[in-house]
C-alpha cells in the first residue's frame, strides 16, 4: 500500500525528465549526457515545487531550488545547443542561417563621428551592432548586435570590410599625385603650438577633377608620438581626405584617401553569427534564485 501511494508522486517528475530532455533535443543538443543533464535539472526543479506543495519546503527554499534547476537546464541548452558561423554579407542580400533570415542593411554613423552602427534585420526585426571610433576614425571598441526572441538570442559581430576603399598618398610640395578620380597637390603647411604642448598642423591641399580646383585644409593635432585627425570631405563628399603625417622639413605630407560615407556604408562585410538557445531561461532562473534566497533570509 505504501509503495502504491508513493508511485503517483514520481509520474510528474518523470514527465519533467522527459520534457527537459525533449527541450534539449529540440534546441539542437543531441549528445546523451547533456540531454540527461537537462532532463534531470528540470526534474529537480519540479521536485522542489512538489515538496513545497506538500509543505516539505518553505517558499523561499522552493523558489531558490526551482531557479537553480532551470538555470542548470538553460546552461545545457545555451552551451551545447549553440551554433556559430562566419558569413560574408552584402547590403540588402538575405542570408539564411540557423533557420533565420538575416539581412545586412549597411552602416550609419553618429552625428559626431564617434561611433558607427552596423544595421541588420533578423526575421524582420531590426538590430544594430555598435563600433566606437577613435578621434582618427579607427575602430576603438565593438559591441555585437543581439536579437532576442522566445527561442533564444542571436549575436551578430561584424568585422570591417577587407577592401575598405582607402589608400595612402605621399605628396611632395608642389608635386601632383592621383588616385582613380582626383589629383592632389600639396601647397603649404601651417603649424600652430597649442597650450597643452601639442601642435595643430594644417595643410593646404589643392584637389582637381580635371575641370575645377578645390582647396581643402585637412588638419592633424600632432604630438611627438603621433597625432589625431578627422577626414575632410572633398567635392561635396564624393571622397574624404585625412592628414596623417608631415615630415620634419615640411616638404612632404601623407594623406589617407577615404571613400564617401555612403560608399563606405554600402561595403560588404564579414559577420560572425552565433545562437544561444533559450538563454532567457538562465536570467529567469537567476532571478528566482535571488528572490528565493531573500525570502529565506527574511524568514
């Protein structure tokens, strides 16, 4: 009789074992041990609820054990069910990855040029990856784009295009050098000491498209170890130039030629795409552990 009365208590726990294992299988976890771990974690979480309902455990202890169980299950799902791939992406060309449609929408730049954003849609939802920029326009720090859904998170970490369309020119005073579109001539340079010990270097550069001549004054805030400079647009932004160096005799300067913001934003990129199935369950479990612990301490 005792054995018969206890047997119904195991049925819901066994169901939870199967549910946890099945959830792991659906999340892409097909190794035996992780599937068993996920099922056992869900079963242990259910056992704490059963114990609480039968007054064998207080609410705080139940919530903490429940949170711990589902957190362990989430770790198995996210850790063993994760997938990743490196993918070339062109603007507005859909890519199918891990059952999702990802479209790269190009870049946008912050108004103060302190950051740029790589824009994507994941199954129609818009997300952005942030890249913070140094004062000279080089990448400083990156944050991936994250698409959150009920089935998990998708992380998209872009890397700059292999061919950025940038080039360097060394200009001697009074001599002309060309790229594929314009010709450049270094005219003169002005150097002004700054109160902080740096030097503001301003070069006068004549640019021509063969029909007209435009004078621009790119600058660099120089120190003994280098300097920082911002790109200057030429011919209504068709390209940009940046002063990156001046020799000691001031007879030669170094320019970086950059494409327009629109052309740079449309360049294809490489992105690392990874999935974390049901990662939100981990945060839910963590919250339950904290709430349960607080309730137990209060009691």
